[in-house]
C-alpha cells in the first residue's frame, strides 16, 4: 500500500485507533456541548430573571422638588443621565402631584376635606375610561379626569365643574371633570407608592381625595409651585448580557451623585436594581463555576480512558518501535510518527465536534425541566466552540502520543526483557493515591467552608477557586485509586477459594486475575469512576429536585397562604375569612398571625396558627424536628378563653355598662372561624352607659360574617377617677337580650366569661437559637420576655428551621386560640389575622377567584406555583443538564474502554486460548473462565463506584445545590439517592458488559470451529 508512513502505520492497528478516535470524539463533542450549554443557561438565567422581575425591582426612580422654572432643566438632566446609564434608553414616566386644595364649599372650615391634582405620563396605557374622555390642555378651565373610586367618594362625575383654592396658593382654579377612569391593576406594584391614585382617598387627620389628573402642560402652568416630581425609568433588560450585570449595577448606583454634579441639587435616586443585578452576577458566576464540576470529572474520565487506549497501543508497538530504533530511527523521528498518528485521529474530531454540539443540545432541550425553564438551546458554533474543540483535541493527541514517546528509547533487548514483568503499581508504591486523597480532602473542606466554588479574590472581587471545583473529581479519582489496592488482595482470596473446587473455569479465571492484577486494574478504575459519576449525577439531580419541593414547602408553609391587611373596605375583619375559606377546593383553613417580636432580647418571628389544623396545613420536613407535627398539634393547645355565644346572626349589638368613673373600654368578640376582633366602646362616663355597635360593618362592603359570633371579654382602660370599676350589665343582639351573668373579672382591667384560673405556661415551639437563649429544652418551662411582657412558656417542640421563616431567622410557634387567650388575660388587644393558611388539593380555581378580585387586597403564595417557579429557574436548574451530558459521556467512556480492553486482552491471549483448547477445554469452560475474569471488573466496579458516589455525594452535593440567587438553601439540603434508578443503571451497565463478554466468547468459539475444520 502506497502512502505516507504515518497513515500506513495507523491503519496497521485499526481497532485501537478507532477506539482512540471514539474516545477523543466523545470527549470533544461532550465538552463543546457543555460549553454551549453553560453559555445558553447563563444567558437564559439572566433573561428569565429580568423577565420575571417585578416592576419595583426593575425600575429606577428619581425624585426632586420642582417649580415651573426648574422642571424643564431637571427633566433634561434626568433623561440624559438615564440614556447614558442604559445602553438602550429606557421608558421614562414622569409623575407630578400638587399641593392640597380645598374641597368646594369647605373653604374656611378648620378641618376641610382636601383635593390633589396630578399628572402621569402615559396614564391612558394603564387605565381605561369609564365615561367621558381624557383631558386636554388650553382654555381658562382646567380639564381633569378622576378615578372611579375617587368619583364615588367625592360625587364628582363627568361634566361636573367647580372652583377650588389651594391651601398655600389662594388663587381660585376652575375645574371641569371631563372623564372618569379605572386603573387596570389598582393593586399592582406600579401604583405601590400611589395610594391616593389607586384608592381614591386617604384618611388621616385630613381626608384627601383625588388626584384629579390633568395634562403635564396644564400641571406645569397651574400647579407646579414647589411640588415633588418623580421620574420612573423602566428599562428593557431582557437582552442584557451576563458580563454587563456588574457594570450596569455600578452605573445605576452612581446615578444620584452624577445628577447632583449635573446641577440637580435635590435629585434623589432610588432603585433595587443594583442589588438585584449584583446578586444575579454572583449567581451567574456560581452557576458557571458549579458546571465546571461535571466538566472536570468528565475531563478526568476522558483523560484516563484515552491513557488506557494509548497504553494498549504503545504495548502493541513496543517491539515495532524497538525494531525501528535498532534500524536507525532516532527519537525525533519516532516522536514525529507518534505525533502525526495522534493528530491524524484528533484533528477530525476537532472539526466535527462543534457541528455535533447543537443537535446534542436539541436532545437535552427535550428534558422536561429544561423545556419548562424556557431555555432556548439553539446556539450555533462560534469561534469559542472551535477553540474549545481544538484545545481538547490537541490535549487528547498529546495523551495519545505520550506512552509511545516514553518507550521510544528502549532497545529490542530491553523490550524483550520487560515483557511479562509483573511489578507493583507505581502509583501505589509511591503513595500518590494517599497524597491525592489529602488534596481532595482539602478541596472538599474548603467547599464546605465557603458553601460554593466562588471565593473572594485578593482584589476584593469574586472568582472561581480551582481547588474547590476540582475537589469532587479529585475525590473520585483518589477513592478509585485506593480501591485498586483491593484488586490483588481480592483476587488472591478468590484464587484460594476457587482452587478448592473441582470446576476448572472459576479456578483458572481467578488464577489469571491474581497472576496479572494490573491488567485488570485499569478497566476496573475506569468503570469505577464512570459508575461513580453516573450515580453521583443521578443523586445530584434527585437531590436538587427534592430540594425544590422542600424549599417550596418551607416558603409557602401550606398549600395556599394568603397575606394582607387584616381588614379593608371591601372585606372587613370578619369578612375576609369567609371569602377565603369558601374558595373552591379549600379543605382546611386557619387564621394566622405573623409578626416580629422580641424574645428575651432576641428578634424572632411570632407565628400563631390553629394547632388543631397543623396536621392538614403545616408542611414540616420530618428531619427538622424530633417531634412530629401531630405531637406538636396536641401539645400546643393550651388554655382557651371563655366565650359567650350570641344567638342567631346578629347585625347589631347593644352593650350596657356601668362605670364607677370615666374610663375607656373595648369589647372583644370572635367568629366561627376563630378570628378575634376588638370593638371600641368609646369613652365611658360615670354611671350607666349604652353603646350600640354595628356588626355588619365588620364584614366589609362585599364580605359576609361566618356565624355564630361569641363575646370573649371586655377590656377597660385606666379610669380617670377613684374606684374605676366597670361592670357589664346587659347585652342584646338585634334587640334580643343575652344573659351576661357569667361575666366575671378575670384579671385587672378584664371582664371574661370563664372563672379565673391560675396562669399556665404558654406552650410554644422554638427554633434552636431561642431555646439556647432561654436555656430550655423540650418539656421544660421557664420565664421569657415575649413582646415586652414576662410570662412563662413551655417548650413542646424545637424546629431547626421554622416554615415560612427567613434563612437563619429565629421563630416562635404558638396556638392561635391559646395566644389570643393570653393576650386577653393581659388586657391586650387580640392579634389580627394577618394571614390565612389554606389546604387544597387543587389551588388553581382558588387562585382564579383571587385574581378576579384585586380589590380584596390579598397576596397569595401558592406552594405548587412556587415549586414550578423554583424548578424552572435556569440558573438553579442548569446543573442538571450538565450532569445528564456528563453522565451519558461517562457511560460511553466506560463501555468503550471495557470493550477495547476485553478485545485486546483476548487477542493477546490467543495463543493461551489455543493451548487450552488443545488440552480439551470446552467452549463452556472457556466462557466460564472469561466470565470469572471479567466478574472482578463487572462485579467489583459497580459496588465500589456506588460506594464512592455515596461518600463523595454526602460531602459535596449538599454544598453545590443552591438557590437561583446562589445562596444557601433553606431548609438544608438532604442527599437523596434514587436507589431504584441506581439499581436499574447498575443492571443495565452489567448487562451491557456481560453482553460484550458473551460476544467475545462466541467469537472465540467461532475461531475454534474454524480451526477444527
């Protein structure tokens, strides 16, 4: 055959070079694909974060006091600065609010009702006209539009004309209402600082209505007399590149300073965007660094697989190289041949790999969690992909050529004498595996200390720590190499055991392994590393998915948690519970209180829930407490307050009270849902007092009360004269008398409806920090200063992390009814129902109802929606795709390496097999011998790989599973190994390997048949 020597030499060993080509192609394609994937995930994560950021999070506001003269100058400075900060000029909205004007007909009153005027750019894009038209400029009469809520409160409708005067500017202004509008989302974040615009009225010392919206030109001409202007910049950041995050954050943070330097002396800039962008930049860096972990593992496996192939190729050519050397070939000539052969195999892989990356990413995009995250994995090969591909291919070529170069100086006689030597492994002899284990331990210790592969650099910035990201790969390699120490020992033990049996095949196979253990050590280590990486990948993916559920359970606390003001105009204090508990699908509900309190000097979250409903509502991971939720539910229920049930469904209540001196009093009642409400009785005069109370108002405009109602007690204030006793003498509901004979003085300033008893400790569940501060354990009681009062508490449970609490936050959980009873006994107002915890098998119908009623002013946290949001975050879920790619490549390397080693070993022992056949060894015995030999690899490697994955997984996986903001997960991550999938993987790998062995035995049997003929 004519042609270059390097080509003819390569074609002389087609099997080994084909295996080398497969290994290099697999390595280059996988690593190039991982590079493309990491870039796509990074871009998608930033894009998703910007798309899902709330209005308040992505906007920048600049405020300043302006007049008609300074507004144009300030506006120009603000517009120029915002255009300079953002690459693409953002949409800027200017909002102006006037001073107070007096309601028509109330000029001269001491406390008149007030009006405000305003201007808002683009209001028509976020509101719809109910009647009339939008105002225009010009003319002596000011045209204005008013919100529907303000129109209802003031009685101003379309066509109404009136004259008003300012409280500071006394010039009369004639106003004509030309339109009534309704905001599209009055409770949305866009109007979070515009309570007057969204609600129509503000009630305090003065009642203010409005604002009456006028065009900007009209406002500047008539109302700009030292008023506040607010510029809101809403940029489009969906195309923001990850490398622009930190520079943009710095530029936005310096906006106020630059505006001041530009002449806007009182301009104040405010934005949450710098913090969010900086946090996102850190999360992006952590995501990229975390993806380097499977990349390094794959590099390690690829390098080892290629080294094994290169060693086999060098072993096959030892005699050839020695002969070439004896005929005058120098080291340079031999090196050129080896390098040319390696490049001949590697360069085609470098060219093809970037072209195969996009189709492989398309397969990755079919994964459910990748598709759900909205990541568009459609990159095209760029210069970076080709650089990575050629870099990996050249490195592989070096690895392929090195063993040949190492033996290039041996003579023919030296090669002959070296053949068949069985020496102890160099690595084991030098203790390199122990040194590698020490380095891996240091890397993992640093990972556990810092919590992520990113650390602070010497310059004060953030950077990837190469030691930390290489820790898992080093740990796998060190563990696998330590496992190699067992191969000779296990083989000798197997030889002694099988030699006592009468069957030939097992004894011969065990003897073969014990005679040349190093021949089997290479494939065993390769398979061990591949299995360990596969199990570790599955464990990381399963742990991440379980962690998303744990985080959602912890943050939501229940299937659906509603929060908001305890009362409002639409739904009153006793109307909110009825609306929420009757939502479709709700099976259990509890009012809840959430608030910050001080517990013996420690700031803590106080959480009050109905203890009887904890089993249905309270999502607590079992490992977070030694006590079960059922045990806490029974132990938390303490002393309950007495009650006086009101008959029927009263809408009005008449209370008769005798007072020995002037005092104040408050009536406390509750509904059937357990909501407590305080009703002021006003100032009591000395003697008999009659107070009429409207209970219907407690439901709100559209709410309903859940009956029956019950009186809980009467709380009196400090009397203004001597004596000061207050007695409840009569009560009637809707004109129907209710006996009050059971009313007794339970405590100073409290009239209750149950006999007075000795105070009992308040049962509570604490977090460990509070339990340590109070020096109390489960079952112990002691004094504690809770919300400014010293009272005895009994610890009935300790929870590592309280559901719904912030990371590291201390918390107290108490029973709702018991907590209210203690507040009443202390003459304190009852805790309001700031939250509602709901259980529902399907929360979608309930969420739809809530969306249809924005006037209820409620914020819903849906556990299922939260789970989907956490699961679909590209930055948090990106590691899974990388693990899948690495996992598939690892199995490919393992199967390919095992196949090549098995075939080459069979070829090398063809003479030995011929002798065995000549001695009468049957094909079944030959197959048994091969199975016994390979059983050391196929049997020991999966066991060792799985054990290694469990050890490394426990040390590493809980540290690399982070939130989308690259922060530690709350509650802490638990390693979750999917044993069923792991067993299926091991069975699949073992089946594939035994299939290879069976095919090899069949090939040998076919060769024997040919010889027999």
